[in-house]
C-alpha cells in the first residue's frame, strides 16, 4: 500500500500535534513536516513530493484559503478549521474533505480513508472500453471529465479526446465508481474531481460548462457538502 506523504499546516501547536498524533495511528500516512504557516509549507512543496495537506484557514501572514486559491497543481487537501462557512467554496480547490474542529478520530479516519481511496483509484488507473466507429477505444476512468446523453448515444469527454458511443447514460453511469461521479442533469454526469468552479446552475470544468438542473441541484450540492463537511 502506498504511504501518503503529508504536511500539517496550522498556527496552533496543539492543533498541529493533535493531527500528527492521529496520523501516527494510520498506516498509510507519513507526516513529512508540521508547519506553523504557509510560508514554511512552500519550502517543502518545492523540494518534496507531497500527497496530502491538512490545512487550517485562519492563520497569520496568509490565510489557508487565500494560499489555496493561488496554489497550482496542489496535492489533495483536507481542511481542518473552526469555520464551517468555507466548505462549499473550498471544494473547488482540490479539497477532498472539510473537518470542523474539534475533530474526532472517527471523523478524521473517514476523511483520510476517502483520500486513500482516491489515490487507490488513481494509481489503479481503471479503464473502460467503449465501442466507437467500429472499434473499441480504451479510456481511463480518471481521465473522464463528463458524459452527455444524446438520444441513443452518449458523448464522453476526457482530458484528451471526445468519444461518441451507442449507450444509455444510465448504463454508462453504472460502470463508474459511484463516489467519484455525480449526475447534475438528466443528460449529464460529471467527475467531481474535475470541477473547477460552481456558478449558480452551471459547473465549470476547464473550457466546458455543464448544466445543473433545478430538480437535481439540491441533491448535487448536498452530495458535495456530504463530501466536505463532517
């Protein structure tokens, strides 16, 4: 099993040590450093491969949220904060979970298991074979951005190509990891890990705009909150 290298960023020593103690109980976590601010963390990100960051929000010099907004190609993030109101916004910045202090070990375990499952799926590189233009095309599930239903066909958009295949959206959805994909509209399924921004009734994924139906909007937002708030 891959051990995930971790940074803990929090200006409160007791909070840093508390997360570090929890990490010691988890076999797949390896804490690289405890940082009292994001400037210290930058030094480690420049020199080491980091898989996971435990990040506080309210810190001196630069807040965790402001730092995260400017972070390019960030590792996976678990927010550890006393402020609930930033949960939905944080999801658009590669945040996989959002823990509100005081953090129980049970809730911490749930969060890190989610991150571990994400990396398992990522490293297993699961694939699908879709029939398109009289041939079977292999696609990596982790490369899927979204799928759109078009009568008796679906359009599958990945990071590298677009594939048209004769299949129902429901049948396609049934082949995907349930935790990784969300139906936003009767005609659309998206990868939640590819979301860039959520704006009213649209989800932005790169150059694409995916609609969120009025009927499904509450369920979509609820699923995102369930994934980010304990």
